[in-house]
């Protein structure tokens, strides 16, 4: 059996941890990686006619990605709402630490030296 592993990522709100949903299926969308997310938000910011959000989400200047419930726009700037309650914030941090751990594991796996080629 030949299998191909596929690695994708789910974008979570930096403040409340809500996942970014696919507009059609209403399930968390799978992105190919950090670069695709960054590119998509960068492109949206350049596109003025349709606004600069991506599915209602915005990116703050300090690289926080926020769902529509977690920011306000003040004077054209995206401003993150005040922090959640301490209990909610602790839950978010715990979940996000777990994601970071998983991402770290994958990164470590990718850095493993590849198996030596069979001598011909
Ligand atoms: Zn949020």
C-alpha cells in the first residue's frame, strides 16, 4: 500500500480560539500552511473594493489573526477587543499551546535526516 501524508493547518482566532470556517461547508477550513494564510490576508489588505477582511477576519499589525467577534475597526485600524475573562483566556492558551506543541512535532519530523538512498 502506498500512502501519502498530507499536512494542513486550521487557523484559530488569536483571541478566542474560534476556527476559521469554510464559507460553504461551515466546517474548519484546511490551509496548506502558514504561508497560504499570510498571503491570503496580505492580498485582502491590498484589495480595497471588497474590504480587507478574509471571511470577516482581520490581521492586526502585530500578527494576531482575529475573528469577527474579536476586533473593532477604529480610524481604519484593526483594534483587538479587551481580553476574555481569565478563565476563558486560560482555556484558549492551553488549547493554543497544544497546537504549538503539535506544530513543533511536525517541524521536528520534517527536519529528520531523510533515509539514506539505497546504493545502486
Ligand atoms: Zn475571536
